[in-house]
C-alpha cells in the first residue's frame, strides 16, 4: 500500500502541474488549448537539448525551458489567439486555431528532433528502499518535490502578487476587470504565457524520468483535459484536485489491474463519463449558466 500511495503522490503532482497551465488559459480566455501537450513536449526537448546534448547544468536547462515556452506562449496569444478572439464571435474559431497549432508543433518537432525517443542522464542516482514496502528512485522523489514546490509557488503567486490578483479578476469577470483598470490584452497575454510556461516546466522535469518523443503530445493533452473536467473547467484548485485524483486512480489501477493490460485507462474513462453525467461541472466548478 505504501508503494501505491507514493506512486499516487508522484503521478498526482505531475498531472496537477500539467492541468494547471491548461485550466489557467481556459479560465482567462475561454480557450481550449489543444496544443498544450505539444508545449509540454517542446519543454522536454529544450531540456534535452541543453542538458542532454550540450551538457549544461540541469537547472539552466529547466530555466531555459520555462523562458522559451513563456516567450512562445506570449507570441502565440498576441499574434494568433488575440486577433481571432477580437474578430470572431464563434468559439469554434479558437478551437480550430488550437488544433492547427497542435499539428504545426508536431511537424516542427518531427523536423527538428525526429520520431525517436530521447532521454537525458539521471540528475540523481540511487534508490530509496524501505523494507521492500516502498521502493522509489531518488530522481523521482526529487522531481515530485520540485513539482509540489512549483504548484505551491504558483498558488502563492496567484494569491498575493499584483499580476496574480489581476489574472484572478480577469478570470472571474472580464468586463468588470476592464472597468476597474485591468489591461485585459496585456494580462491575457501574460496568462497564456504562464500557462505555456507551466507546460514547459513539467516537460523539462519529466524528461529526466520518462524521456520525450513526438507521440507524447496527444496523450498528454487528453489527460490534461480529463483532469480539468474532473476538477471543474477554469478552476485552479479543481485542476490540482483533478490531477491528484487521476494520479491515484492510475496508481491503484496499475497496481491491481496491470495483468489485464490497458484496462486501467478504460476504467478511468468509463468512471469519468459516469462522473460527468452526474456532475457535468466537475468537482469544484459552478453549474453551467
């Protein structure tokens, strides 16, 4: 049981980080960013290039992954999403744009890095062995701690910083925030950039554990949408709880149902559909309308 709980915490922390960026973008702009998984992959490849190929320190690679995705997110919002939102009143326009970005990033990743799985050296060697009841590599423990610290830092930033308060006001009521003097265009760009940065951060962290390849973008986006729907679309705390729930469901499923193949993910999807049929707004979301 100790092993399952530890795996649940590890998976939940990384899933919550993935969902945070997606739900932040949705809360601010009402945009479902289908390219979120590809941004995660790009962050992993930036870390792979700087840390794995150039041999520079891992911390520098992680910072560069965050900076690269922050700048990329800001440019995408300013030159793509903002004009589409301004000129079109249909939500389908932003959805098609996001889907097109996902395909575009897949093509760019294929051209630059190819299809092969890429990995980097371990940042910490060794394994924690607690009476054979809990076996966890030290690098996974470190990544889990860094993910939890990143989540806490993000919450504190949103709660107490001036930018965080402006983003929360924008998410709650865009018109009211504008009337109170919030620069809607500026903070929309910052929010989208922060969401992309979070994707790059978790991609940079997990490349040391899972490696990175072209095909990871789509499954990552699907899991991110699952977590957002579990917790409640556009709710930051809901994204965290959605990630934790999905992490523990996957940990328990892989522990007890591994002999049945991929039935774990089938049961997770079935459970999600039943849950959404009962509570479509998610755990912490408000009823639609």
